[in-house]
C-alpha cells in the first residue's frame, strides 16, 4: 500500500526502531468495538448529563469547542536564520489573544481559550488542551482532541511524540493514556485501542497495514459511528501503548516536501474505548409499621462506556510552496478537500444551520460524535515561526475562530470597532456619572447630617463645661471673699483688744501676752490656709481649662462617638476619591479612542484626497524620471512632537503604543536624527529610568538599541547617563526579550573606540557579562557580539599605540566565559566568540593569561576547524605573529 506512494513511512525503515513486543491473539482482535460493548442486560450509559468537573474546561456549555493556539518552537535552521514571526503574528498569552497583522499599523485581534507561546512545555499544552477532555471521558462522556495547522508547524510533535530521548517531550497521546490507565481499575475496567489513518479517502489500519479499506458504520438508532474492520488491542500497561503508537507511527505515510522533510500524508486517528463498571445498590424502604428494619437488594453493576478520539490532522499546504507533483499532488488535493469538508461542517454548526454536510468526507463521518450534544472537544491550532508559514497563518487562525463559534466567538477588529467601543464606553461613563452623582448627593447629605449632629453635641458639651466652670469660679470667689472678710474682722478686733488691754495700761501679765500671741499665730495659720485654698482652686480651674482644650482637639481623647464619625467621614471620602478616579480613567479611555478614531479618519481622508489630486495631476503631467510621488509617513501627519508627548501620558496603554511607534521609527536611519533633535532619546532614557512596566522597558531599550547604531547618537547616550541606565536595567530585568534589547544596545556602544573607559567605569562590561545568566540564545548572541566589538576596538587602539596594558575584558573576568563558549552550538554565538579570541590574542600583553586560561587550544582549533576562511586566516596569523604563543606551541609540540 505505502510502497506505491511517492512518500515513505514516517520515522524511516523498521531497522531504526526499537524492537516491538509481539502482538498475540489475546490482545489483538480483528473485530469492532461496537459489536462487543452492547449488551441487552447493560444499563444505559451516563452520557446525557453534564459532569460538574467539566465546567472549568468547557465553561459548562454542552457542545462547546475549546480552542488553543500554539506557536511551534524554532528549530536549528530557523534559529540560524534568526527567523522572526512578530511582524506577522503577535501573541498575548496573558490576555489569551492573538494579533494577526495586516500591515505596520493595522491588525485583527482574536481571542482564544488559551494562547501558548513557543516556550510552552508539552506538559502545559496537555494540561490546557487535553486533560479536561480526558477527565470527561473517564466520567463517561465522548471526547475528542484534534491538532490542526499548516504542514511543518508541529502537530505530530504536539500530539504523537513518544518522548524516547526526553520524557518531558511526551505528546498528548502518551500523556492521555497515562492518565486513563492511572484512573481505571484493572479488575473491573477495560481500555481498548484502535489506530487508523485516513489516506486518500480510504480508512486504513496502522496496526495491520494489510487491512487497508475499512468501512464506516453508523448505528441508525443511536447515531454512533464505528469501524467494524479495525484492529482492537486491549491495553494493560503504559509500555504496551508506547509500542503500539511506535508501530502505528512507523506505518503512517509521510513524504519529503519543500515545507517539511517528514510531511504527514494522512490523518492519524487514535480511538480509545473506555469501559468502566461501578457497583450499585437499591435500598427498599421498610414498612411504615417497622421503621427499624430495611430490605437491601443484591448489588448490581453499572457499566459506563465512553470514547476518546485523538486526531493528528495532516497539514494543509499550498502546492506552489510545497512543490508537490504527481502522486504527491493527488495526496495534497485529498488532504485539502477533507480539511475543507471539516471546515464546512464547523461553519454549519457555528451558524446553527439545519443541514450539516457530515457525509462530504470520511473524515467528518469519523468525527461526527465530536461536535454538539454532550461531546467534549478541544482543538489545538499550531502555527510556525518560519517566514514560509505566513501564507497559511491567516486561514489557520480563522479556522480556529470558526471552531470556537460552534458555541460563541469573540473577534475584536480594532479599526472597525472604534465607534461601537466608544458608544459602549460612553454608556458606561454616563451610568457611572449618574451613579456617582446619586452617591455624591447621598454622601453630601450624610456628611451634612453628621456635621450637624457633631456640632450640636460639641455646642452642648461647651455649654455644660462653661456653666460648670462659671459655678466653680463663683463658688471659689465667694469662699475667698468670706474668708478675707472674717480675717479682717478678727484682725481689727485683736488690734483693739491689744491697744486697750496690753499696750495702753502696760501691766498685762505674761499669761495675757501669751494668749495674744497665740491668737496672732492662729490668725496667721488661718491666713496661710486661705491662701493655700485659693491656690488649689486656681489649679483646679487651670486643670479644667486644659481638659476642655484637649476635648476640643480632634483625636485627642474626647468622645468616642466623634472619633467614630471622623472615621466614617474618612471612609466616605476614600470611596468618593476611588469613584472619581474610575470615572477619570474611563473618560481618558473614551477621549483616547475618540482621538485615535478621529486621527485615523483624518489620515484616511487626507490620503484619499492626496491620491485623487495626484491622479488628476498625473493626467496632465508625467512624473519626473518615472518615479511616483512619495507618501508622507505617519508621523508627518500626526507630528513627531505629539507622539513624543504621549510618552509622558498617565494612561499605561497610551504610553505603550507611543513607545512602540517611536521604536518603529527609530529602526529607520532616516528618522533617527529627527527623533534625537526632538528630544526622543531623552524621553526614552526617562522611560527606562522611571517605569517598571516590562513592556515599556523592553520596547524603550529596543528603540535605544536602534539609535545606538548611529555613532553620533552613541556619545549622546553616554552623556545623558544611558550606559548606567542600561546596566541597571540589565541587572533588574528577567524577561529574555528585554535582556536581548539591552544587550543589543550595549553591544552597539561597545563598537565605539571613544567609549571604552566609560563603558568599563559605569559597569557596562560587567552588565553585559551578567546577562549570560538568562541562557537564552538570542541574549547570548548579543553578549558575544558586544564582547567581539569591544575586543576589536581594544586591538585597534593597541595597534595604533593608543593603549597599553592588558585587556579590560580580561580584567573584568570575561576570559573564562569566552573560552567556555568558543565552541558553542549556536553559529552566531560561536562566530562572535571566535572573533573576540582572535582580537584579544593580537595584544601580546594578553598572551600569558590566555595560555593559562586555555584560550591557546581554542585558537588552534579555530585556525584548523573554523567554518569561515577569514576567521581561520586571522587565527593562524595571530598565532604566528606572537612570540609567546609560538614558544608555548613549540613546548607543547603543536603545529598550526
């Protein structure tokens, strides 16, 4: 069967595979699953209810198709070519969105259930896409997982990779069977598997290749689809399913095309039938007379049957790109027709059409159970990072969106939805303003009432304190006046008595004088007592005044009720402030959307008017030298100064969009001078200094890297402290893309002879070496480029007699890292490191340290094995020109 085709078996000949366990008659039967599972005594399966644990995967909606998008990791060829897919598709995994770019300023945004980047592991792909479906199958529901995408985008790797060399790379098929076997009970449950391929509209058995024309049977009563002639294998352990998948993969038809060296020429379908038995009990109620006894019937088994279908669809392809001819062309037509039939069925289901063309293809007939009803279906759409995949990316993404539309679809077209989005925001703003006014009025009334109550209570307390103080003062005054009057009367009486009896007659005896002196002493004591009482009264009065002043101060003790009222007032003020901030944010978004819509409309009108005027002008006058009139760039319509002013906007989204525009403009050398003259470099450095947002820092660093390609701008970056800012950003950042931009900017600065000492003193070299902690190939490539540029400048300065002493790179400890990565697998990293070693070796003062650090052996290897002739020649010339290297090579008996 397969030998007559232009393609061959995937994975090569059987000699390259592991030996397979023989399939005995006990586990290999040529009979259909359907003929074995139906029993007249079995209860109906539990497939018509909705499991509670599937709501997380399918949002609790029956028939909901869950769709995820995965960007395949770049292979070695694409890494070497530095393939970049960002100008076609931008992934936003945190928002679960994907932007499909039409041009530099226009893009369609699509929202999926999950968006997986090229760094997503196989385990995460399985847990996001397939695990909810597998759990539903174990609960008794039919489930399907499909992989769809252009040829060469990693469908088979995602779904069917066995992970022989690396268990972490196991695909969905292996992981799904691991979970199924771990959940079932071998004594009561059973799992059987059929492995098929749909090739040229013929259903073929991948386990028994001779069985190459299997019919599809549909039960007229239940509508279930089965393949009676397919081989069914009972699965007991994980090793048996791995061997079975390896056998099926070896028999699957594949071919070598321009787009994929192992392009699948058939749809692979793994059908897993799960049969589970549960003991049940039927309790009969006891009679009403005797409530203490219960009659229990014997146990009865409940059988639950379900089916899991894992489909590795063949990749869609464009014939003019794949180069298919002859029989391979017929294969491509069959693949595209079956995928087109699948797309028609999905469209019909999404539009609730009364007719779904299931019978247009055997593929759709086999997958009839996968859509609608209680079926649980997940679709993973794969896209590739290579430029050759861009032609099919749009149709692939739209296919995934149509699949989501089986229940619902959310598509955001930015250039189309400005007005509707503005209207929605206006309605929200109006509602929030009205609600804010109602709450503000209620708040003001409540505040006024609380203030009035507080004022009344304070007035009452003040009045009570004033009355008490006045009473106390009057009482003290009266007592003081009475005491003074009494003392004066006694003093007058004593003086009169003394004049009459003592001093006039002169014959008072000692007893009478003693009595007089005692009375004087007593009067003095009374006077002292009255003075002390007056002082104590004044002290009490001052104490009461101080207590009253403390009571009048807020938060100093006072009444607890007033404190509580103050707290309520503060809470209400905070709520009011929050509402005002929310309204301000919505108003700024509305203004921004209105401004962008107006700008887009004005730009479109000006472009149309300009083209119309040019067309009228060209009717009467031919263009000079046959050239077309240039179209003014965007910033000439909007104004570069206005774009730069948006970098200081308080809205984070506006800042991000503005810095992206500046970065795109800085990528063109013609715009760099205008950006610098308008203060754009200063604004970008301020963004790098003041903002912690990772996106802003990444794009700002990229723009600075573009500007740093111009030698005139490099000194400006140094003067404005750019080297220190880039060094600090390199120390703080963790995102590989941000580090790549920062490393690129420092690498450009390393190529300037005038900045060598400044880079060293401000930590630029150490920051460059510190970024190797990331380990990402793109970051390491920029680090190696910067070291090569720095070493080249040092070598040139040493040759010209402008520099003496050993290399600053060696002083900063760069030599061990250079030697370690001199034979790196990545070609860009290896090339830059080899150049750096040659330039360092040209300085004789570095020779001894390079020999002790192992760099001599790398230089010898470069002179012999380097793939580039110019680098080999430079290494040989450097070794031969250094007396130290020649002496060491003679000692070690090394010939160059």
